[in-house]
C-alpha cells in the first residue's frame, strides 16, 4: 500500500514542480513585458521601419534611373567618345597602347588552364601585350602545373610572365602590388585583371581599351560577369538573381549618374596612371578592389560600366565556399567604410553630392543597412511581435515595402521570376551571415581580415561524375551542421507555434516556411556537396 502511494504521488510532485516553474516564468514575463519588452520592441520596430524606407527609396530611385536610361538610350558609347582602334602605317604597332593582363591565382588546380588560355587568346598586337600570372599557390604540384602551362604558351610566342613570391602578405592585393613593381610594367599604359576562373572573349581588349584611349578622364572600364554554372543547382540560381541586379541596376546607375561604382576586382581594365595616383593596391581590408575604386574616385577619376561586354566565370556552388565569400564581401565594405568615412568627408576634389552618394547610398544603405535590416527586421523583430501582440507593425512596413523591393530586385533576372519565393527565403538566411560579417567589419573584430579564397570546381564534378562507383563521401558532422542557422530556425519555429495557438493574423505560414529554410541550410542541404577525394 505504501509502495503504491509512493508511485502515484511522485508524478504528482513532478507535475506540481513543473506547474510551479511555469507559473513563476509567467509571472516574471508579465512583470518585464509591459515596462521593458514592449517599449524596446516598439523602438526596434520604429528603427527597422526607417531602415526599410531608406532601402525602399534607394531601390525606387535606382529603378527610375534605369527606366530613364533605357528610354533615353544613354549607352556608354554615347556618353563617352568611342572609336575603334585604327592601324597607323607610319607608327605600326607602336600606335597601340601597351596592355598588361594580370591573373592572380592561389591553388587553382581546376581552373588555371581555362584562365591562362583565355588570357593568351586575347586579340591584340603581340608585341603590345604582356600576360602576367601571379601565382601564390602553396601546393608545389599545382605550382609546377601552372608554370608548365605558362611555358607551353610562351613556346607559342605569347609574351607571358610567371611570377611568384616567397610569402602571401596582403593576399590578392599583395600579389597585384608585387606584380606592378616589375620593370616591364613601366612601359604599360593599362592593366586588365582577371581572377582565375574568368574567361574573357578574344575581342575583350578591342571593346574596352578604346574608351580609355579616347577619354583621358576615365580610370576604369568594368565589364559584366556571365555565369557558366548558374543552372548547376538552386543555390547558384539564387546567386545569379542577386548578382544580375547588382550589375544591371547598381553598377549601371552608379556609372551613368556619378561615374562611380565599386570595382568588382576582376573583368575590368584600369588606367595605370590612375591606379598609381590613387596610391596603388592596399591590403588594409579584404576588399582591396573597392578600396582602390573609392580612392581613385576621390582623386577625381571617373568610371564606366560596360554591360554589353560579358566575361564568363564560375559561381561558388558549395555552401561552405559561398559562406566564406559572403563573409568577405560583407565584412570588407563595412570595415572600409569605417576607415574611409572621414577621408571622404574631408576630400576637396569631388562634389558634395558625390560625397553623399558614396557615403550614404553606396556604403551606408547598400553595404550596411541592407544586410542588418533584412535579418533583424524579418527574422528577429517581426517574429517577436507575434509573442508581443501589443506591438503592431503597419502592413505597409511588413508587406508592401518588402514586396516592392523584392519585385524591383527580380528585374535583373526575368527567367527566375518563378523562383522569387525561394530567393526571399535564401536571402533571409544569408542575411544572418552578412549581418554578422558587417558588425565584425564595423567593430574590427576577430575575423575582420579573414581571407579564404573562394573554391572553384571547374570541371571537377563532371570528372568525378564520370568515374566508376565513387566512394561514399565522408564528412564530419561539424562541417555539415551550422548552429547559427539551426538556432534562428528554432526561434522562428517557436514563434510560429505561438502564432498557431494564440495569434490571429496567420503569420505562422511565413514563420514555418522561413524556419524550414533555416533548418535546410543549417543541416547543410544546399548547394553541391563535393566528396572528399
């Protein structure tokens, strides 16, 4: 009888303790909710709505400019003098400017032949072009392969230089800077830069160099990227949507209004005199290309974006590579903004409007506000209002503005309109990393100067796919699990459950779908998975 009472009383005791803890938590929540949580959440909503309006105005402004450009037909060839290069019987080939082509690379086993071959295939008088391969590879085998490839092209009469150094100081910026110190560079007028996975068409120089020759105020001609593997997986399609908007809208607007935009680090041609006047390459941030562009612009130089010229390249197709790339692309601009904002304000050579454009539009809204607001508002604050119904987000801020922004972003890639919902979910997840990286850059925290070269696969996957019975891939759980994504996914799932039981606006539909997106990417089921060899 005593044993029976003990077994029946014990669960009751646990039940009582659990109810007591729940009651205490409820009391604590009720006490802090009204005086603390509600006011703080209202302030956060207010700030997020202001940032949303800033983004909305920026996107609408750029949309209007693009429409006007299309209607007025203001192509670069009409805004600037453009004439094809002509032969001079008396001067011969010396009538053509000397061009340096730089190809920085680091352990690029899969793509080194493609980039070197494309650069050596550029059409230009053979005695007026120098191909410079800047090899920072640490793998001796890859180093030998790259050197052999350079020797093979040299044997065909191509003026190609294979340059190495005994350290990797400054990473890409350090390699480019070292390459510019070579004695033969002194005779060059322009430098074209291509990353290791970029493959320019043979007429690239004929279409870009004339703009620099006939317009002495121009420092840079930037061309568009064309993605050879955009259909490889859903993740590469999402990247294509974001980057197409960057080129077709952001670069075009910057070029046509203030003759300024951020150099993309590749597929562009610089006037060497402008590069040197701006102070050359600096390795103080992980966006050496943007750093150079801002400094050159502050010297009064102009840039032009030539969207009609497209250079083939590869998008990162593994989630790991993409995360590292996005960290660098988000952290670097924020860090550069911190370092250069006062220098821009003090500059005397450029107009006030150009300063406003660079500081407010180029840096603050696009490089900082865009990342922070996307994550904080849509993944933290909006879900929190489900749990705190006293705080109401107006429909124009929660639905209308983000919908218009999303539709404006989709104009760059019309073929992917049916993937718009997936793009929204994907970008919301990636905004977590971009926000983290932006804060690291602003605060100059631990990973501020982290530089991990984006992995290029080239034809690697095709080669592995054609092999016989590949071994079952091994991977560590830590390589596949991403705790930050899983944590945010759990938070959204909890808010969704709360909305199901206590909410009235059916917000749980978005919360559940977004939570699933965080879980999918948190467990690493996105992009291509490359088996370890």
